[in-house]
C-alpha cells in the first residue's frame, strides 16, 4: 500500500486508464447512480472515454445498468451504479477474547458478521510450522483464525462473490510483511501471522494480509464513518493500550516500516512517569470507575465498559469522576495528534465511543486547551458510529479500496 | 503542494509526460551525468521517449550536454547533466534577531547567503496596507524582509538566473494562504505575510510563499542533508519553541490546514504541568547551563549556545548536567515522533545540532527506551550538517523541487 518518492516509476497509458477508472468509480461511490453523460459532465472526461471506461467496468461486473437516470442532462440516459454482486472481501479482528469476521461486497453490503470466543497468549500463535514453538505452544490462535477465515470465505462464495482478499486486524506493531512484531495485548512477538495463516488456509489465490487494528479502523471510518473528512482523519482506539490510525492525504500513514500510531506509550518526566495509556487507558478507567472490578482478570473489557456506562447513567459519582479524568488525559493525547498531524476529524473508537457521552466534553476542552492552533487546528472530535468491529470492516475495505484506485481485479478463476 | 484523495482528477497524456520528465530529472539528480542510453536502461523508458524528454529539457535549459559519457553502454554517448544556469530560487528565514537570505540554482549551487539584523514584535508586521495596525505599528519587519528579498532577486538575476520563487520561513503556525496565524516567537498573529510582501515587492511574476521553519528545513535535509532517507524524515528544531518538520512518503506532512509539527506544546498531567518545550527547549537549556545568563533578554540564542558548547568542552559540570537533562527530555519527545510517524531518520537541527555531541547520547537512550518498536522502529537519530540556515535553503529548494515533479517552469519573461 506504500508509494515513496524514491525511484519514481515511469508512467504509460495504463496509468492514465487506471487513474480515469478510479475517477469514474469514485464519482459513482460519492454521487450514487449516474448516467454516462452526467459522469462525463462532472469529471471532465470526454464521452467516448467514459463509454470505454464504463464498458470495461460493466464487463468486469463492477458496474451495472439500472434503468433510466433521474437527474439527466439532455435526453434520458441509462443510469450506472456500483455492482456488488461479483466481488467481496473479508476482515477479521482479534480484540480481547473475541474473534470477529466480517465480509462486505464491492457495493458496501455487509454479507456476514460472526463472533467467536478466542484465546491468545505466548504459545497460542505457534504451529508445527513454527520451529521455535516451546512446550506451551498449541497454535490454537492460528487454528481459530484460519477456521473462521475458511468458513467466511466459503460463505461469501456461496453468496456468489469472488473473495478478493482477507485482512486480520491485530493490536500492536505489524511489520510490512504481515509479521506481528510485538503485540503486548496478545502476548505475541515476532509471529509471522500472515505466513502461518497462508500455510493453514492453503488457498494460493487468496490475498491474505495482517495490519494494525487502529489503522484498519481508520480506513473503515474514511469510507463508512459518515464523516465529511476525505483525506485527513485520525481514529483513536482504547481496545488494547491506546493506538491511533492516522490517515494523511487519503492514505494510511505508513512511515518507514509501518510501525505508526503508538500514542499510548507517551510519557514526559522522570523515568517511571505514567504514560498516556496509564492515565487514559480503558483498563485504568474501569479500575477507577468500578472499584470492585479487577480488569487484569478480564480478557475482554466490553462487559465492564457497559457496566461503567450503566453506573454513569445512574449518576454514580465515582464513575463520573473517573470518566471525566479519563477524558482530560485523553484530550491531552489528542492535542498531541492535533498539534503534530492536524487532522480534520478525530474519531474516538470502540470503548471510547461507548462512553463518549461522558468522556467527550472533558476531552474536547483539553484538546482545545493544549493545541497551539485556535480551535484545535480545526479538528472535530467525534465518536465512532461503527461500533466494536470497525477494524474488521476496515480489513475488508482495504481490499475493496484498491479497486477504487483503478486496479481492477483479475478475472475470477 | 497538497493533493487529496477527494475529487480525483482525470489523467491525460500531459500527466504521463510530466511523470516521465520527473523520472529523468530525478535520475540525473541521483546518479549524476548520464548518457541517453543509460537513462533509458536505468529507468525503463524507451530510447525514443528519452530523446524526446531530454530534448524538451535541454530546450528549457534544465539539462545540458557535457561531452562523452564515462559509464557508457555500447558506443560512447553524449552525457547529459543538470543545468543550473537558467533557474534559481530564494529562501528567507526569520530566526531570533536575524534575517537570512539564501539563493540556490537548479543544479544546487549556492548563489548567495546574506544575514541582516532583524526586529520583530506585535507592531512590526503592520504596514499601511494593514488597517488593524495600532500606534506602535511601524511595519519595519515587512520592510526589512521585502528589502532583502528585492536585493536577493536582483543579484540572482545578475547571475543570469530566472527567479522561480521566494519562500519566507517563519517559526509557528502558517496557514495555506501564507498567513502567519500564530508565531509566539515573533509576537505575530494573523499576519498576512504573503499578501504584505507581495504588495511591497510589486513583482507580479514572482511566486511568493510563506511556510513553517521546521517544515522547510526538513525539505532541505531531504535534498541536501546527505541522508539515505528519501521518503520518511523528521527534522526537529529548537530555534523557537520546539517544532518538527515531518516528511511522509517524500512530501511534507500537511494535515487539514497545514498546521502540523507543533511538538513542543505537549504536556501530560494536571493543568500547569511543564510542556516538552519547558523541559527540553534551548532557552531552558541556556538558563540551566549558564546560571548568569538570562535568555529572556536575548533575542538571538546563538551566542549563548556557543557559550554552552565552550563550557561543555571545558568540562563544566553544570553545563554538562543541563545538556544531559535536555537530551533526556528531548528523547522523550523524539520517541513520540518515532511511535507515531515511524521516521527513517530524525534530524536534530540548528542549536540542537551545535550541541549534538552532548545532547545526542541521552536523547538516543530515551528515544529507544520510550519507543514501543525495538531500536526506535529503525529511526536513526543524527545531527544536521546544514547549519543554522537550513530553513532558508528549504525555502529555495521548495520551488526547485516542483520542477523535479515534472512541472517545468514557464518561459522566462
């Protein structure tokens, strides 16, 4: 997904065509069904080019004709719409003790959303394939992910869609090759998740990827979050530590090795000073809001977070104070993002979204107070509307987005 | 300088040609004089295309023939080299009480480097053009910048170069239109510097721009800093507050409104907690290293910083402790950059570069300790070799870089 300025590549007619295919597809995604004439009028492409481009897209089953166009220019034209019936992609997400699979087709229709119980830990990612596995290694995490991926792919094919690819969302550092370099939440380091999955799935035509949770969630927000922002959006998750998915100029911030967005690590002061995650993490919030609870014993914070919301709704002062305090500290972290990368919108995701009613006011005040530019540099702070599986959605969307750049899928086998 | 994914533009043959012109220019910049045949062999462009492209570039005086090529393929070919004799650009920089002008031509030759005394403050940016000017307004800052820009442009033209443009580097927030939204160091807010300068210069053909100091310095480092990094580099300056110029994928990180890189503002903890600039700023360092000095009385920290270096070299324990402490805190700020944007190289600029011998070891240790990814995510921490006028150089380079994207200059008047 990365392009660099180093070693620029020569362009030829293929690139022009890909760019123009992208222009047509994005026009239809943004504006809904349109006639060839109105596509030509809106994009500046000439009619013959639009006819040729849409012809290819119809042949590839990415567009279909849908009767007469309503907002026509001149005589009524046949309207074209995105066709979701040929292609879909799958996203999986590992968060807490829950494995989620989600499939969505090219037109944006959700084909399935499944949840499974899941166990992670140091030995769970080892398979026979992995010679470094120790005695505790049982590989059940890989088996569980592979089994769910396999079932999801089968179901999507039953829906008549070609599966373009599958991405697993993981909290922590994921290197370019799909290796989980370090995931404190899962207890994994240097796990070649992409290689292990590819080996388990034995589907050589399936494009398997692994990527960071927050980054994929940001991709989902960009396409399905309902924000105006189209190029500079940051998603902040508290699902495991605190991580940010930073979209810059419409693309996920990649950096030198793909190791971006680790905002929760920040601290300032003498060694041992608390980090942002220590002060604003969801586990800390639960600990303070529900004095009886020990979040260390919970592998999934979701029920505890719902409990916090219930307490807050009933006016419990301990819970409300903990939420306000979390909001203040989180706002200091968000100011960092606003000061450094100047996003158009900052989206609070997953557990933060569940608790946004109580966290947002304090976070917004601190964000403003700590940003040098007035009004937080224009950044709007909002809660995600995509729920707890935004990363899985992003995993699927990442494959579909590639089509929107004009890189059409190769023919179905 | 910004492109967004929103409203993609259709491509045509002009874009292909611009891309390929860029390929040829960048090849020559990276590899030095080369024959047409070796350009074709290295870039994958066919020979007829290379002949046509280099023909245009020679006609535009961006390339020249330089005799026989050394590393030839087949029979000896005429070597082509970048030609600096036709075009140049100017950068100006306001830092402390010093105004710097620098001009560089398309081949990278420095044509002039001038310094002037400079005064800034709330009234200094007001001109008759500015109806909000109060009694203290004298506009001398604008007059000084305009006068130096005028003289530099005249001198560059005497060198026989067409002046492609001029950029003024300013510490603080600069909005897209060239307005200094807020510069605490200069005491300016909402100063339409670009508009005021354009009005003073009365040279309608001159492309005048205003941009952030750290961002321009990062552009200079990318092209002239001698780093291997070509796409992900961050420059950190302590010239006024602490600011970062963040290059992502070969382009300066712009964000929604161009208000990026304000790393010095960061703090974590109760209201009133020290910011990164409070702990690691150059003015604080001077205060601690030289107990007699009051940096608030200095409008330019350069002599004090040199004094600190002298003390450190002589083994003064107060100075050494202050430098180590600054390095530690700065390293915590750099870890933030490494965790969030994962640069390939972090360049310590200006005063930090002068003092790098003593600051770097502690900064490097803290950077590593506070980054989640091992070895700081691969980020190398280095001192700038461009001295105290990197931002002025970047201001000139920004205009020349545009040619390297294939956007050739319009004909000289």
